[in-house]
């Protein structure tokens, strides 16, 4: 059954056409990810579907018997508890309950029948489950909504939309105000939801695991692709290549015909043939426009090498006021570490980041740093401190007073703030452009440690992938706080769990953490009544697998280091200038080192294969 149909839709904003004759059909239970460049009109289209925006042409048909749900800008503040606010979203239930207080006779019976039909009695439990998934424990659910900040009220607004379980749910960047734990929960909720969904998101992991189609808004049209985001990228790339090939053939044919016409047009004996060729030229199909977006690239400055560890916590404690939020922390960071922090919002992840960045003094214990350590600290709240009347260039010049304008522009250009954007007023910059400026400012001194607190907020999919590539190429250490599972999976090699007032290494990967969260959601119990011995064996198996996974990651890191060094050596040995600049003994050392690396790599590859086979066997057991 078709639940939503967009037919020949045209939408203009400020005289510019965002959609022109676009069409899309959504069937019941169909989950669609809506993607497109920033400014293409994704959020505008959602507003048109909800009726907030009048369309300029075409038709939007929504099933008369269906219910539509979307997230409000923010849940209204007031004296009611969070649970009450979520329950109030079901206006029919609230109205029937109020009427039942005074209704009598047959009408009272009708009300009770309807309350049973809409599962009114289970509503508080269902609302509590949604709120718990989004990070509100039982105590928080009983608190007044006015006690919470705007970001947390946005979570309540999201909870209202999910609780209603409409036939069509519209979600616009739903993970922006969530932590990793809530984002993982939402991903699972959407995948299990029986209704239809239109999801606008820059989280490609969410678009891969939670939807079954991708609607691409491009050049004022909507094209539907079956499958998740990865398949969309692959199919679009194939179509792009095919279009280029077709265009090349058409161009060659046009050139051939035009050449004949130009050559024989003036000759009377060939005039008829030339006229015939002109008609053939007119019949050739037009060359399809291929608009390839500008490739987004980020680049971090190369830091000075430091010996390990670059930073170490010894029984450290941190917090505000008199009582620490985190204590008994014994951790170390080495020059090439890639660490992601796990733990719900409010547990102290940002507090730890500020401690490591030197923005917060320890309340107890020791924070030992390398004397030459430079730390780059990025946090979204820093955008509030930007001078809106200034420009990215003026901010960089203030941060690098000894640098030339060319050097300041070069640092901005590393993050896509080119010559034009560098002189735009910050107040007129988009959220993504402000994020790029903060990244440029955080890395201006080529830090050996990057601390990134939610770096992907306001970045589109291309910019997020550029960030992943830049972090992969960066030779310094990274500490990451993010709600984006895709970023964690691609970047992090170690995980730290921030919980219960301390920080400890988490032995496992993100899949193991998903399992842990699911167990906690069930009250810490397994799926059933497994005997104690079986539970113990399962725990031992998980521990053994964690050890194998840890060693596999260590081997992969070592192999990557050797591969990088080997590539540099081979480049030097393959350069004729090397033999003129270096002594024979240096050349001999380089050859010996290359052979040693190749031998060590072979040993590591064999170990990796053996460990992988053991892990597969353990997982299958």
C-alpha cells in the first residue's frame, strides 16, 4: 500500500528551485534514507511533506487513514515530568482519558473499547522504554522537563515522535543531539520499526543498517536506489562512469559528423550529403550533464615525533567544585594511539577530554606530559566563542600572530576553507564551515595529540569521509568522543569506557559494546535462564575472543607501520638522486632495513592469519 506519493513536485525558496518535477513513492513499512548535498533541499522537502511549507507545483498525496509523525524543534519546557510530556504526545489517549472522568453509559463503554484498541494501558511502559533508550533513567524520567537543557529537550521531542509509532515517521538528523549509546539504540529501533521512515542523516552507518532504500536529491530531482548507502555509492559511481563513456562516444560522433559537414558544405557535389549529415547531427541525443561535486579533502599538519608515552594519568581525579566526577584513573597515551571514549552523556567524557587537553587541573593524582607535547582540542561548544563579525582568516591570524597571511590561508585551506570562504564573515558561515574553522584552529600548531569532541556535528557525508581519511593519514595520537559509530569503527584501535566514576580500557570492539548495551537494557540478564556454568563459560569465551581481537589489532597496527616505512624506503631506493646524495654504507643500510621489514611483515601476516582463524573458530563455537 502506498502511504506517501510525491508527484511532479516543484519547490522554490527565495526564487531558487530546489525541486523541479520531482517524484517519489513510499510504501507502508518502507524505510528510505534521503541524501543530497548541503542546501539541496532535504529539510525543505520534509517541511513540505508535513505541510509546514507550501509547494509551488505538483502534488503530495498522503494516505487518509495513516498517521504521520515528526520531531518538533524542541519539547516545550514546563513543570511536567519527562514521562508525562512524552505520554502527552498521544493526544487521542489524553483526550479519551480526560473524557472518561465524566462520561457515562454507552459513551463510557466506547471510550474504554478505544483505549484498549490503542493500548493505552501499556503506554507508560512503552514511553519509559523509549526514554531509557535515549538516555533517561527512571530518576530522570520523573524530573521536570524544565530542568533539562535544550539538547536534552530535543531528545524528549524525539522520544515523543518514536513513542507515537506513526505509519510514516520523518526524521531529520536525529542523532545530532545523541551520544554514541543513544545513537546505537536508535539505529536498532529504526531497523525494527514496522512503519515507514524517511530519514535525513549524515551518518552513513545509520543509512547502511537502518534503511532499505536511498532517495538521492540531486539536480532538483529525486532518484531512488534500492539498498543501503554503500550500495548507493557503488551504483551511482557505476552510472557516473557509464555516463562519461556514453558522453565520450557521442562527442566523438558529433565531431566526426561536424568535420564532414565543415569539409564538404561548400562543395556543390557534396552539398546533399552535408545536409544529410546535419540532420543526423540534430538527431543525436543531447550529451547528459555530469556534475561531479568538488572532492572534499582535509589534511592535518605533520607533528614532531615524541617518545612514548606522551601523556600518562597516575591515580588521577577530575571534576568541578569539591567532588570529583572521575577518579582512580590510571591510563597512558602513546604517540600513535587511536582511542575512542564510550559511555553515556553525563558520565564524564568531556571532563576527561578537558583534563587531557590541559583545560582542567587534576583534583588528585598526576597528569604526566611529555615536555614537548602539543595538544589540539576540538569541541563544538567552542563555536559559541567565535567572533561572528570576524572571518576565518582573522581568527587564524589572531591564533598565529607570527605567521604570514599566506601561511594562515594555507592552514585554512587544509580544511576546505579556500580563498573565498576564508574572508567570509563567520556569522554568515554554515555550521559545517564553523566546524572546519575549529578544526583548522585546533591543529594550527601541528599537535602530537588530537582530542576531538563530536567533530562530525554539522559535517556532511563527504566531509565526514574526508575527516576519516585525514585521521588515518595523521601520524599523531587521537582521542575521539563521537556519536558516530562509523567513525569509531574506522578510526579507533582502543576503546576506553567512562562509567561508574572512572575510566578503564574496554576489552572488545563496538560490536561487543552493542551486546553489553543490549544486556543492560534487559536489566543485565541474558536472554533466558541459562545455568550459571553456561554463563561462566560464555563470559570466558568472550574474554578469550577479546584477547584475540586485541592482539589482531596490535598486529594490524604493526603491519601498517611497516608498510608505511617500506613504502618510503622503496621510494628513496627507486630515486636515482638518492645514490648521488648518500654514502654507500647508507644505501646498504636502507637495503638491509628493507629486507628486515619484508621478513617481519611475513611473520606478522602469518600470525594475523592464525589469530583470525582462531577468532572465527571461537565465534562459531
